[in-house]
C-alpha cells in the first residue's frame, strides 16, 4: 500500500512539472509539488513556494523551513514522518500573494495528495491555506484552534496556524506560533476523543428512553 501511495504521489509530481494551467510556470525555476511520508498522519500545508523553494524544488527549505523544522523537532517529529506541501505548486513572481484563479486551477493537485495520504491531521500555515478549509476564517482569531473538518469525504482534524515566514517578521507572531505548536498534541487528543463523547451521550439518551 505504501508503494501504491508513492507511485500515485509520483504521478502528481510529474503532472505538476508539466502543468501549464496558469502562467506561474513561466517565471518559476522549479515546480514544488511537496514531499514527505506517504503514510503521514500529519500534513502541513503552506501557501506557495518562496525563493529557496523555487530554486531547489523542495517545500519549506529556506529560513521559514528552518523554523518549521525546529518546531517539528519540539514535538519529536521530523520531515520524514510528515508530509509538507503548498496550495500553489509554483512560485508567484516576487513572492506576491496567490491569486484566486491560481488557487483554483492548482487545487486538484493538493486535493489528490490529501486523498492519497489520508492524514489524520492537517495543519495549515498561513491564511491562504487556511481559506481552503475555512473560507470565512480569520487567522488572527482562529490560529491554533482545532476542529473536525469533513473534506472531500475525509474526516480530518484541522488546525490553522500562522505561516513561519510571518513569524520571522515579528516576535509576537513567532511566540504565538510556538505556543500553538506546543498545543498540537493536546488539540489532536481533544478532537480524537470528541466522537467518543458524542457516542456515549447518544447511548445514554437511548437508555433513558427505554
């Protein structure tokens, strides 16, 4: 099964490399399809590749990536145990924000990656990746707050967070990001137990009616 997932993810990589659905391929140096463990229980989704990602074709390999690695390490994780990707698979010129039409034409790649990997938890990094699962969300309000999301038939624990690049630009955001990361295990545990609580309450209601 792992090999099948690797094969399917490799197909997506090849499709991304040949993608001409928007104009970003014209200015990008390399496609950045995403990488990591096909069996990952946690998936991290950023917004778009930056300069170093574009140069190397690897997600989160610059300064923001170093901070992400540090945060993963604080949880006893490394890149080999998670999957890391972006909403966009090519870098926007001058690191500008993703445009709605670019997000739309690129979303099939990420949707398929999610479907193949079937992560238990999805951590979004930045507001544009948050909007994919929480269109009316506000990162300053919703960061670090987990919830159960039904996405394309997959039930996942979703936790929006600030982008590491934003944390590098401000000490206050960095502190909030670090605190949110510390709470990831707690949020996952809380939401994993939520269905059990609902089931137990339903049984109690049924018994009360007998």
